[in-house]
C-alpha cells in the first residue's frame, strides 16, 4: 500500500501528511485530525481520532491499494483532492474525491466519494 509522492505543490500540510501515511501508519493518519473530527467513507461515519485510526487500520487489513494524487482544488478552509485509487477491491481502479475541511492546522472533516 502506498501513495504516490506529493505531486501537488501547495497542498496544506495536514492533507499532505494524510496522504503520506494513509497506506502505512494509521496512528499518523489519526494525528492529522482534530480530536472530534469526522470521516465519512462508504456511507459510514467515523468520529474522533480513535475511530479514524481504527477505520484506516481496517482498510489496511482488508485491501492493498495505491493512491495517485491527480489535482487539488482549494476553497477557503476546504480542499478537494481528486485521486485515482487502485487495488484489490471491487471497482478498482476508481477516481475518488477527498473533501477535506481544515481548522487550526488539522483536518476537521473528510468525505470520500466518487
């Protein structure tokens, strides 16, 4: 599991860190988020750092995947990252939109959807 090195200059630090660690270190992923952050993925909500760490660890245990960052669209506190995700999951490869909301240097919300 790996993420392509950041080809997107200017990506906010917590988002860059999220993609750096998303396939290798669930604890580091969780540290990118506020204590009460929310992740919405596959219509499931994961609230708080412990739940986010567990969600990321479960993804590692279930799938092997690679994320290729394609584009970033900043809009104030929100940044949408378009990425191609490839791996051993149904529907691979798929292009996803990662919609991040930031506050005080951390991610407060992440929604992942096609």
